[in-house]
C-alpha cells in the first residue's frame, strides 16, 4: 500500500520528532500517500498510514477529515483552489470564479470530463495583498485577471 | 519604513544567509554562543523594547518568555506560529520568503533564554514557497554551524524543524497548533494548564508569531530602547501591516507603530479609482469593523485602534470602499468561521452555522425583521462561552457590522436585495 | 485544604481539585455533558459554565481548578445566561424526538433541558441529520442525537485502551464514528452506552423495547468471572431487559465488561428448561414438581439409600452455581453420608491441581509496579482485572507475560513466548536466581536448573520493583506440571515479596471452596467418580460437553442405565436429557437470590431481579425441598439469607496439598491447550445471541505455528479437534492453543 519511495519520505519527517512521537508525521504521510494515489485518500490508504505510524486508524481518519488539504472524493490532476474570502472577494474573486466555471464547464467542487482540472473555493490563503488569487499545486497565482487566468489554465496539462 | 523584519527586502537574494549576515544577522546569536548574554539580560531588553506579540493578542513577548520554567528538568520547546490564516493577513508569508534567517535567529535566541533546545516552526500547509525558503535557510544555518547540538563547542544546543499544516485556520490558535504538531486534529486545548507548563508533547513550550520572533534579533542588536523608540508608548517598534482590499497599491508595509491610518492608506496608494472609503477592518477579520470616519481619525497602534473601538490584531487592514455590500461582506466572514470552527465546543460548533445560515437566508431574500435581533442574540451567546477565541472572533464581526451598518441589513431584509448593489 | 465560596456557602476544597468535584461533593448541581469523573477533562460542551468572581468570562466548572478564596456563583444571572445559551445551541440540531428515543426518561440532555432550555423554537434553519450506521451487534447508534461530548471517544482511548470511536470532520460536520469496518469490537464497549448522555449510543439488544421509567432497577452481581462486577438489572414484567454498570470502586469502579452486560439475553432463549420432567420407560414426561421430586427421592432411595451404598452416590456442580446452592447440595450429600462431591469438572488430573492463593485486592492491582502474567489472555478472559493492570501499566508498571501465544494487549507488555512444557522450567530459573540472591540454600530440585535470560530478567524485575504481583491464568490448569507451576509461583512470591492472583478458577469457584464442595480424604473427586461404579448422581448446573475435561468417561458413567441421574439445569441440553432420569428446571443468573464470592473473598449477595420462567425454581429451594423429602435434618430455611448465614458461621476449610515441585518435562509431542472463548464460558453466555454474534463471540481458532502445523500436516483451511486452524508465527513450538466457541473436544487429548 505504501511505496518504498513514500516510506522514505515519511521516514524523513518522522526524524524531526522525538522518539515514539512518529504520529506527528501523520499529516505529511497522508499528503505523500494522497499524492501517489490520484490526489485522493481512501479508507485503506488512511489505515495503511495509521499502521505505518503505529496509531489507531480512527486517529489518522480524524486528521484526514479535519484538514482541508485532503481529498476524499475524486479530484482533477490539477486542483485550482480559488480564494473567495474577504480581500479576494473585494477584488472581484466571485466574478473570476464564475468565469473559470464557464470556461471549464464545471461548477466548483466538480472535475472536468477529462479529469484534468477541478475547482474548489477555499478560505483565505494568506496572500490577501495579492488578491484575487488562487493556488494550483504548490504554486500561488496572484493579482488574477480574466486574461491571466485563461493563460494559466490553458497551460495546464 | 522597513527597519526591522523587512530591512533587507530590496536587496538581491534578500533571504540568503550572506545578505542576512551582511546586515548584522546572527551577531546576537554568535555572542550568545560565546556566552556574552544571560537569559535575564535578553528578557530585560525585550521588556524595554515594548515588543508585543504580533500574532494577534499583543501579549508582551519579554513577559511571556519570563514565564517559562527555564530551570525545570527535561525537554522544553519553542514554537513559531507561521500558520497565518486570518483573512486579511499575509505578512508572515513575506517574512518567511524574504527574511527567514531572522525567524531562525529569533527562535534561537528564545531557545537560549528559555532553555528550549528543540524548536518547530509551524508553517501553514499551503505555504510551499515560504516553507522551501525556510528549509533552505535552515540548511544554510546548519551548514554554517549555527544550529545543532553543542554549537561551536559551546554548551548551547538548538535543533529547529519546520512542520507543515494541512489546511485549518484554527491551527493558528497556539494550543490547536501544538495538537497539530503532535499529529492530531487541531482542536484547541482548554487552559489552564498553559503551554508554558504543559505544552508540546506535554512539555513546557512557548509559542510566538513569526513576526515576533523576526523582530527579536534587531531588538537585541540595537537595544530595547531603540526598538521602543521606533514606536509609541505601549506599542514599541515597527509593525507589518497587510493592507488589502480597495486600495490602489495593496501590500505589506513595515511602518512605525502609531502611524495615522490615513498615512498608511496614503502609502498604499490611497483608495483605488479614487473611490470613497466606507469601512475598515483594522486587524484582520476577527476584529470589529470601523466606519470611514472613525478609521480616518485613528492611529495604527494598540491603544489607537483600541480607542477607535477595534483591535490591532495581526495588523491586517482590510479597506472597503462604498461599493461594498456590508451584508455580503459579513456573510463571507461568517462563512469563514463556520467553515473553520474546529467543532469541539457547543456554542461555536452550533452558533457559527446558525449565524451563517441566517445571513445566507437574508442574502437569498428571505430575511425576516427579527433576524437582526436573532443575529445579535446568537453572537452574544457565543461570545465568551467558548474554549478558544475563534468563538469570539466569529461573534465580533457580527456585532460590529450590525452596529455600524444596521441600515444596510434592514434594507436587505425588507427589500430582499442589497442597498448598495441593488 | 482551601476554602472557597460557592453560591454564598463556604466549603473546603483540595488544592488542584476542579470546581465541579467540589460542587458534586457538596450536592450543588451544575449541569454537565462532557465531564465524567472517570474520564479525562474535555471542557468542550460548555454546559457547566459558572461565574467566578474576578474572571471576565464565565468559567467551566469541570476544568477550573479551585483557588483559595475563590467565589463562585453557579446560579446567578451570568452563569444562568451562559448555561441557557449552551443549552439552546445544543438543542438547535437535536431532533427532540424524546418520545421515540430509547434514552427517553434517562437522558441527561432531556433532564437539563427541562431546567434550562427555554425558547428553542427560534432556530428555523433546518436540522442536521446523520445517516444511520451499523457499528456491530451490541451498540445501536443514532448519531443525529449525538451532542459531541466525546465521552465515548475518551472512554475508548482511555479506558477500553483502544481508540475505536473518533470525531471525524470539523465544525458542524464533526461526526462521532468508528473507523474500523467491523465497527466497535472492544471487550468493554458497552460502557459507551452508559457514558453517552443522550440516546446516540444505546443497547442494540434492548432497542425500542421500553422506556426507562417503565422498568424496575435492581442491584445485582455479575457472576461470569471472579470479579463479581456490581450492576443494575433493569426489569419489566418479569424479564431482565437491560443491564447497566453499578459503582463500586473496590470491584469494578463504574465499568462492566460486555460479557457481564449482554449475557442476560440468554435468559429468554427458547432453549430454557421450563418444566420438571421424568424419564419413564425411556420417554420424557413433563410432570408437576411434587411428582418429579418424588421420582427423584424414589430414585435415590432405590439406588442408594435402601441398599446403604451411599459411596455410590456422587454430587457434581459447576462453579456457576451460587454459594447457597453449593452449600445446600454439599449439605444434602453429606447429611446422607456421601463424601463424593466436586466442582472441578474441567481438571484433567486432580493430583496435579493448582493450589495458589489470591492475596491482592482488585483495587490494589492498579498500584503495582511489576506484574508477571502466566498463561492468560487476560484482556479477553478477565476484562476487569485487565483494566486494572492497564491502569498500572499506564502509570509506569512493567507487565511481563509468559504465554504460549502472543496475545493482543491494550497496553505495553513484555511478551515471553514459551512452550507449555517450558513454563515450569522458566519459573524454576526465576526461583533459582532469587534463591541465590537470598541467603537460602538452593533446594535439590533447583540444582540442575540453569536460568535462561528471560528468567533472569523476570527475577530482576521482581527484585527491582516495590509492589509486585504474580498472576496465574487458566491456560495452565491442565498443564502437565500445573501443580508445580503453582508451587513455584508460591515460592517465587515468598522470595520476591510478591502478591499472587489465581485466575485458574472462575465464576463462583471460590464460593465452592468456601462451602467445601470437594471431598475429604474418604470421598471421591470428580475423576475418581467417573472411573468408579456409581449408582446415582445429583448434578447441579452441569453441561457435560462444556464442563467435563474427561467427557468420554463422564458420558460412559452417566449414560449407564444403572445410574440414576438427577439434573438441575437452567437450559435444555441433549446429553443431559440422554443421561438423566429427572430434570429439574432451575433459575438462572438474576432469577435467584444468592451470593458470589469474588477474588478478594468478598461475599457479594444479590436478590432475584426477576422470577424464574415457567415452572423453574431457584436451585436452593429445589435442594431444600429435596432434602426435606429425604427427611434430612436441618433444612428449615425460609430464604437464601438463612442459608448464607449458616455458611458465614462455618470456617473456610483448609486443605493440605502437595507443595512438591517436579521439573520433569512432559514428553507429549504436541501439547494442546483448550480454552472456551471468552463469551462461551457458561450456559447463559452460550445462549446470549448478540454477544455470540460479536467479534469476540466469534472467536474459534486453533493457533499453531507453521513448523508445528507442518509436523501435524495441517494448513490454514483445516480444523484441529474440530476448530479452524490459524497458522501464526506468534506461537510457541510444538503446541496448539485453542480458544473455541464449540463444545469441548478433549476426548482426543
Ligand atoms: C482562531 C485563532 C487563530 C489564530 N491564528 C494565528 C496565526 O495564524 N498566527 C499567529 O501568530 N497567531 C495566531 N493566533 C494567536 C495565537 O493563538 C497566539 O496568541 C500567538 O501565536 C502568540 O504569539 P505572539 O505572542 O507572538 O503573538 C490565533 C488565535 C486564534 C484564537
Ligand atoms: S471556539 Fe470554536 S474553534 Fe475554538 S475550540 Fe471551540 S469549537 Fe473549536
Ligand atoms: S455518541 Fe454519545 S457519548 Fe459519544 S460523543 Fe455523541 S453524545 Fe457523546
Ligand atoms: S482573502 Fe484571499 S488570500 Fe486572503
Ligand atoms: S462539563 Fe464542563 S465543559 Fe462540558
């Protein structure tokens, strides 16, 4: 269930914490497993992480469902996480989200037919002076305009 | 401007160790390693500096550090709060990206003061670029022999690690943050016991905001008085203000405490398209909203904003012009707290959803005349009754929006549409 | 000692105490949901908010430590306003369907709502609904009613020692649920029903039956093990409908095992024996009591008394009987001059029987520093004793186990796996180390013993700890060196200053010992009786295929047409019907008054919670009338209490036993240890449907390691003695460990 490569990554996180506190690495471990499994967590993958870190399955499940960065439903290869909180809203985020939805033919929370992109409305991402903004993967895109969005989205493969 | 956390911001590769050291970085830490400081000296300088916690609550940092039982047996921890998630706030991200070594040195100094030989910087999960910068800086610091065990053959040890979040605003609350580092969901702990006694992994722990830590090296290098003099009484030093919303040039500005709001607005290029200022949230979404009139007469320091009827918070200034529908703005904030409540305590778990749903109903044109009293009643019942301050944070905007802009709410309820947007 | 003021009243408090502990002690009522005195503090429901003078915000009584001079108001406007606010929030998403809720009438939320909840109708935004889920056969969930107090979650991680329930999601979506697909499996799971303040977790076997106020609640004692947990039997129209845990810190604190909680279901099983029956010309006939008893008396007279061969009469009982029942049966037999009586039906060789005293108090178990557990899957076999050990371990005690198999404990143990024929030797090694450390001379039997590394470890752990206990479990009862193992433990205890706990006997075995339900030197024990030519038996609550170790011999003897058998049983049983001549239906657990003697030799008496079904009667009454009909003196009892006071006036007999230690190893190639799986240890349990459907109830495995399996030509798909084989590497060599929910199949052993 957990690849050797994933184990190596998880182990490097475990090292940061005191002995016996390996469950501190659960948040990263879940992310690592999620990345390897189409950006999605399943019951079994959560259990596998729990077993690997020697913690109860339910404790890992609590974490996996508490934090927003884990997905339990199918998502696109790229997830566009669009901030719609106050500063972004004041700067027109809602219109831009509508534009994006029309462009991709999906509503927020849905995946494009080709499985490439899904859009999610999220709370403040801590880049309010660059509003409106969204995140794709590890990358922030700020001061968005319709043109900018089109260019970014068209470049997604 | 830009005298402390941002002092190198215009330099090339401002985040590198070279740049940092060229401007005097790590000189304090090196002195500590040579035994040239005592913890008491550092605490005294911090007390003199008037540095107050930049994470929102404004608690004096020197005093906080003095609470740690530094001589107690066993492991103690120092933790940096880079979870930055309060709407309107985005300063710590820039500190991590542009001045990560200041955070490291600030934490190192704290670790020495409190005999906390292990530290964690909790960085919000979405901050990958800042995380990479911080990790890069950590690597440099380790390679240069500034961190580790018995650094440079001294008695001093400090190991520092970054921990990444995974998307939960509540983890900015310091005890939720500790739970999160322990690999649990981010549910705040009840207090007492306080982290200084029972913190991370059950050990004494001190938590400070990124900006608080990043301010410490310069305070020590130039003296507490120097820092205090940068600001005003009760609000020492400079402060990063994230100015966002309807301004021409939204950005983070490091300015002296006590600057009049109107000057800060000026710095941010004034109102965008010359629009009319309507309202200001001065310290992040959890702080009460102010009307233009009140804001324009306010100074940007703890007492100044307090006098105006709000709070300095994290220094996140959200500026709204007269095109803003206050019902919509509040609904968005209410949704945020509803979304981010950890759910453990009853008033917040049940009350935030209630507030949001009533507001949403008003936005849907189905408001009832009694809704305003209902909203007021519900926020009052949350206020002060919860484990952590998220409950209060959810309540305060409701109270202040309704108090300052009641007519807009009444209009929306009566007409089923926005007074501003139609 | 501090002094604080609560609602204007000065009261004393201990430093470090929480306000709620003080108000509870003083009888001042503060509403609460998340607080539970045996669980960690969560301070999350916010129901207990009170006004503390000087504090800007109301403070939760459950998590506010007292301070000298503190002034607290639990009822003033500020406190009331907060309590009312919290109540209102709790009710907005609660279904308020009390009339159809199983918890109705005993719901903490409902109780508090009556006092605090005004005006709940203001919420008109639609209530939260949680889809139903199945978490197993014992607990019914209705999570729409859940108030997220997390008592069940904390119970799991803190008491059951296995976190099964958790809170997933956040905010309003916070949902209390298990993660395991098989639901909740802990042996203590039913306590979640008791801790849940609302009707979110209720008893599944009980569901929808009744409202609590319709039922009577009677104190009783669970008799499936040596603990004798205190509980309440809740009854309605003559039936036990539900059991709930009682409070007794010296015994079970406030918890009971699932075994104790759900066994009552067996009481109403179709298989109850409901009428007296006599066998006439090979045919069973239901008859009136007087006819049946006459028949029994006649049988005894014809076969025994008239021919004065009372040495051919035997009395056997299972240890599930009450002390009074056992006393009356032994008195009845002895008054006739019969000394053939026994309750140790499961012992292979009574010359090799275990004699080991228990001298540690249950409550003291949690204060020990080091325990050595020998031959026990203590977690499932003795859940409440395990719970105490777990507390000790969490407080820092070391727990070493010496078993043939690695069992799954809910705390940290140091497991030593040894073959059955190595246990005595390992202990001898321990003893040798201890003897050498003491000034004593090494006895002859230890001269050839070289302590192994583990023995040395055990010895030093005993010497280096203050409070130590040696616990002997049921897997050893039929070990070829059982008596020596027990004697070694006694010696080790002496030299290491340890206390001992003997878990090789169960149910009310100590009651049987108390009334001397074993033969003196002139009589025969069970195995001798089975080998002798007998003419009559009186059997009390015996189910041969589960109770006898020597089943073949037992059936041989009992099925003999010349042997007249009187059986007292609560349940029908085919073999009993085959060998008996009279079957007398007796009351089962909770249907009779009586006394259980627990591991601390505490006599815990109980009254009948319900009447016995059909024509069945409490066995003490049956035995009394039988004695009267036999015209035996001294049976003029009007109630079981009189029987008990007779017992109380008798000395506990002291038997001499052989203290020799023999270290000759058994030469059997593959040793088999047969145990009943945990929910299968007595007739009532075997008829408790829901328990049997649970994961633990389903345990039925013969564990063997791969090498041994190979030598026996067994694979995972085979059975061994009729029990499915489980090949596991955490087993000792050359042995099979069986935990079975089937009839004992020891004939082949
Ligand atoms: C809901 C909530 C969110 C918070 N978020 C943050 C945050 O993102 N960053 C931060 O530094 N402090 C945050 N705080 C404040 C911290 O709890 C804590 O007071 C702070 O980190 C202490 O550091 P300081 O004394 O340096 O300000 C938050 C508090 C609450 C109640
Ligand atoms: S106030 Fe809200 S966020 Fe804070 S502990 Fe309570 S439920 Fe959680
Ligand atoms: S199920 Fe019951 S005990 Fe568990 S959290 Fe919900 S209300 Fe509390
Ligand atoms: S509000 Fe969008 S990034 Fe902060
Ligand atoms: S009982 Fe105190 S907060 Fe729940």
